[in-house]
């Protein structure tokens, strides 16, 4: 069993409040969950209205499957016109990791 995580740092476009931020971030997180069957959430920069960190986690039997899902999630984030993908960080773990 392999587990993979992706943390994406995003810059939001024309957002001027935390309420506006939620209106942008919620649909993105929902789409990640729906399209790729992953766990996804806002995991950082909650106090900033133009920045957000989105975390994604997935589990699969093969490392290639985990990588494919994380690649697809990253592409979705990069293609969203209302955000700019600044950076990503990935981790891959197997059952044997301590």
C-alpha cells in the first residue's frame, strides 16, 4: 500500500476578503475530491485572503498509481484560471516506511 500527499501553494486572483477566498477555494477542493477520489482540504494560510495551501492525499496499491493521481491533481490546479500555482511539495510513503 502506498500513500501520497501533495501540498500546493496557490496565489488567488481578484480576491479581497476571506469570504471571497472561500468562494474560490471550496469549488476547487470539491472538484479535486469528486474527480480524483482524494482527500483534499485547505491546509495553510487560512488568515491570508490571497494565498492558500491546498493539501491532497491518496492511497493506492502501486506507487505509479499514486503518482498519476497526484500529477492529475497538480495539472487541475495549474489549469485553474482564478489561481496561480506557485509551488508544490510531494511525499510518497509505503507500508514499510518508518
